[in-house]
C-alpha cells in the first residue's frame, strides 16, 4: 500500500513538472513517481556496476591477469564485422 509523503519543491520546478506531465499525458504525481523510480533504478544499477568493478580490481590485484584493451577492441570489431579473429592474449601485470 502506498505511503503518503510530502516533498517541497521550488515553484519553478513544479511548473516545469506540470507542463511536462501534461505533455506526456500524465498527472504530475505519476510523472514524479516515474522520475523517482527511474532514479532509484539508476542508483541500483550504478551500485552493482561499482561492486563489479571493485571485484574485478581485486581479482587483477590477486592474479595480475589482464587483457590489452586495444587488442580486445580490435578482436570485437573483427568479430562484429564477421571476420575471423584471434582472441587477445592474457598478460601479467
């Protein structure tokens, strides 16, 4: 069940939201809920991304195995173009 809450926003922003919501065929309330949900989703995705990056950093620190980015990009471009390509070699830091 939705929980009521109060948010104080500047009048200028309120006017912008009202106009944008109307143009989108939504109420200002629905527009703001969509915006809040989008930002919550974005924050969760960013949190997962950062956790994955930190995990990768720890893995590199532990094993020292990496791929040269230029080789990886060249490999991906060749594969996307339907060409045969040799996989990039793993190198030690």
